[in-house]
């Protein structure tokens, strides 16, 4: 299998950015939760959440999608797949609309998100070095996807993270009853 380590178990994939890291402590250099005792902080009452964006892009076109996130969503990883990956697939750019912040300076190629394994379903996920918190009320992420291919491309981008469970109270924001339920009204 292309991209797997020949001396290891089959299906053990090499992360595309692994050669940019020092040889010692690779896991702790990539992902902070790789520590022996990860700092859970305020994530104790959070549950895993996936926010998926499916787009069908015409040749060399750009589409955007606005995703409403659950309360106290913390982004941990980004997964991607594409139907055509001959000329590079697509580029993706993420914006935090509440904080008015780009998560990268420019669009990130699909090879950096999910590996460079040819067309079809790509195998990997890009884990952020530090989790990114969408801690504002009614947080949204704007996903801008640019097709690099000369043919129609079906793109799926999945944001994996943890969010506060619906039956738990937020410690960072006042909630109903007696507090704000959204940022659209109130003091």
C-alpha cells in the first residue's frame, strides 16, 4: 500500500508532514493531546462532534459554506475526501466568523489535510497541534473551498471536535434562564 511503512504493520500510514518534525517525540510535537496525561481543562463535559460539509464544485470554481457550531465547540482535527485528485484536488480555507479570524494564511491543499494518496477517498486526518476553541455564543465557521481540478469535483470536509453536551450548562457563557441564549439579543 502506497504511503505505508514497509517494515511495520500493513495499513500503518505515514503522516504527510512527519518529515518536518524532529525524530524524537514525534507524537508530542504534532498533537498536544498525545501527552501521557493530556490537559482536559474545561473539556470534561464535552462529547465528540462531527460537522460535515459536502460540496459539488464545477471545474476551477469556488464555493463557500457557513456552518453553525454547537455550544463551546473545540476543533481537534480536519478530515477530507475528494472525487478527483489528479491536479491537486482542492484547497480549503476556514474562518471563525465571530472572532473574524482566519485559521490559516491561505487555502490549505488537500494533500496537507488528508495526505497525498491519489484520487478517491483520502485516508488521513489533519490533527491540529493545539485545539482551537469556538467559545463565542452562536459560533460559526465559514468554509471556503476552491476546486483545482479541470473536472467536476465532489468534496467532503469534516470538522472533528468536541462540544458541550446539550444537557450541560456552560461555565464560560451565561445561559437561559436568567442569561443570554444568543448574541442576537440582550445586553
